[in-house]
C-alpha cells in the first residue's frame, strides 16, 4: 500500500498564507482600537459649575472648566431658564455665550451677584464645544444644575 506523499513546500506556502491573512485581520483590529484609545485619551470635557467667590462670602462665581485631557474650541454654554437674580433680570448671558479656546485643566470664572438669589433655581445647562478649531461636529454635555439641593447652606 502506497501512502500519498506530502509536498511540504506547498503545505508551508498554504500555512504562511493563512497566517498572513490572520495577522492582517488582527493588525487591523489593533490599529482601530489604538485609534479609539488615542481619541479617548485626548478628549476635552467642559462643564459649568457654581463655586464660592474667593473674594466674598455672599457672592459666587459661575465657572466654565475643561476637566478633560484635550483642548476645547468654540465653547458655548446655554441655560434654560436663564440664571436670574430678580424675577425679570437675566443674570448670565455675556462671556459664557461663547469662548474661543479652553486648554485642559483650565477654567474661566465669571463673577456673579449675590448667591442668595440663585439658591432657589433649577437650571438645565447645555455646554458644547469642538475638538478642533475647524471641526464641524460639536460635542455636548447636558445636565441639571440644582442650586436648591446642591448648594444648601452654602457660604457663611
């Protein structure tokens, strides 16, 4: 009985071709995940908070802060309803309407009048920015700033 002979050069070529295809597939997945990880580690994240003024115990600052690891461009903040100190007086419109750039870890404080007028407000905040100056896509954070609950007995 004759056993079939194996052409080892053909077998080696087939194994090498299959290994190359598998390696190309794994490399593509690795490159995609590396890009995703790189994007995630250089991502800006901008928030607006109320903080005590370092200069006065009865005043507060509205602080726009980049808590992420990348630079944020063309930052906009909107409040619904607008922050008010009196029933018909809008308190914050100005510099937070738009800010051109905010580097990672930096903040932009805006001095506000007396906090006692703010402590009963619940406001929806929407902060948006771009990752690059020419990007068309805006990234957004939306959340509720509840001064009734968050800042109870704050100040003195």
